[in-house]
């Protein structure tokens, strides 16, 4: 009751503290305070105690004339108001202080969006925020985005130490099927990564060599990739070669392929994997070295190799 009467008198008499602490404070949604948040603290009738204060990395703040630091981390602004008032009373600075705490800037709940998005960014979670909200802020996915979105967040592990949990969100379920369960809530501290889609590189005697995105690696075969290149050029060799690097290996393996038999349906089509290099020589040419093939493929970089990336 005393607090309400004090505030009413202050408003009617125009005696509220003026200056940078009270001027044009943003109306941010009230949520729990965290490290590095910027607070505007106003104590009625005590301009010497009114100030802006940034919460330290330890979650504490220091106010002038108070001997002790105050814990702010994890408190709502209204709870911190009571804690500051109690500290002022306990040190006999004011009998019945009226304290107002406003969060001027949130810095304790960053959400990062990186990878195959149009505008990578980091923003602060204020109020309710979802995965689609974050992707909208990043202006959506690029055509090179892969089939999954990775959301990483830190949670306490079994021993109490922080552990990183990664949640995989299928792009089709989130965007195309509009599954509400995939549009997860974000609370701050998350990192959203959108990996680029894998590619298969085709060089040699085809009409349009290049790097081709692979959305579904399980269904990608040699004939499908040849269709994307618009077919073979005249005098293509009967045999082609796939250069593939196994996991946890630095050496690429050369796999001979009976190209003509596959095209003539005398041999079964073969699957290709992400990052495969398919080289189709001509009848008279010698096979290129792996180093030369990698330079030609350029691992999808048009500026480095001059190869155009063709998409469906």
C-alpha cells in the first residue's frame, strides 16, 4: 500500500526521477534477467541511487552507496525491485524506498541463425519466439539449403555440467507440411544451423558439367545425374570413373564404371554418394589425376573453377 501511495504522489507531483534512466525506456516484454542485460534502475526521491547498470557475467549488479552486490540473474524485474528495496532498507539508506527496474536491453538470450540462409544473424529472444520466427528474421532459406535444420541448445547434463543437445528438424515437415510440432519454441541460447545440401560433381564429356545438389542421396544414381547434365557428348568413353573419399580417410578411391553398358541397360544403374566426382573421359583422352579433377570440380565453387552449378 505504501508503495502504491508513493508512486501515485510522485506521478501527480512530477517528482519522479528524471534523466537518462527514466527517459524513453523501451517497453520490452518482462522476462527473467540474465548476464549482460542492461537495466534502468530508478529509486524515487534518491537520484544518487538511480542509474543504469549492466548485469555482470556472474549475474550480479552493483549500485552506488550499497556495500553488497545484488543478484539479478534469474529474477524478474519486479522481483529485483523488491531485492533492491530490501537492500536499501537493510543499510538504512531509505525508510520505505520505491524502486522501479526496467530492462533496457536484453543480451542474455542470443539466438544465432547461420548457414544456408539469406541473412545470417544473431538476435535476442524476447517473449515467445519459434523456429519459423528465427528463419523469417534470417529472410528464409537459400536454394542451397539442405533437407535438415540443426537446432543446438545447452542443457544440464547428468553430472550437472552443461551438455549440448542437437535437434534435427526436417525442412519438408516444417515448411512444406506445416507440422506444428516441428516449429519448436526458442528461449534463447540456441544456435540454428542450416547446412548446405550435398553435391555430386560431374566433369568430362557431358553437355553441362558442374556440381549438382543432392536432396535425397539415397535415390541418386548415375543415370539421374547424367540426365541433369543433359547427356553425353560424342566420343565419350565406354568406361567412366567415380572418385570417392570414404569417411575418416584422406585418400580418394577410384571406382571404374562400365558406362556404356549402363546406358544401354546391359548393366544395372549404380548409386552415387554426396561429394562423389564422376569423370567421363573421351575415347582418345587419358584419365585425369584426382588433383586435376578436384580442381575442375572446385567443390561447387563457380568462382574458383569456372564450372557452372546447374540445378533442377
